[in-house]
C-alpha cells in the first residue's frame, strides 16, 4: 500500500475527508490525485446539494485541495478540535 484516504460522516448531511496520506517515496506521482478523485466521485454520488463536506489539511497543501473546490475557512470561523 502506498496511499490511503477515507470519507467519514453520517451519510447524509455531514462528510469529512480524512486520513489522506501517501508514502513519501510515492508522493508527486499522482497517487494523491487518484485517492482524491475516488473520494470526490463517492461524494458526487452520496452527498446531496445541502451536504457539508469538511477537510482538515496539513500546512502547505491547501493548493492541492483547492483544485477540488475546498476553501480555507475565514479567520473569524476557527476550526476546533478536542483530544482526550
């Protein structure tokens, strides 16, 4: 295996694209694009027009996800998380 990615959520209104990862030696070879193309095809079929699709990304990779229509949140709309 050289890459992974998945969509989690409630199957109706809320979807999260998570765990997109490609082994370093296989990066910049189109593997991430194949993964995202597959996930976006799934979302095209399963996420309705009112669905919210979220994605949290590492620093520096926003341009890759912007190609799929994702946009950075506004500064006054902070993303939040909790670790226990």
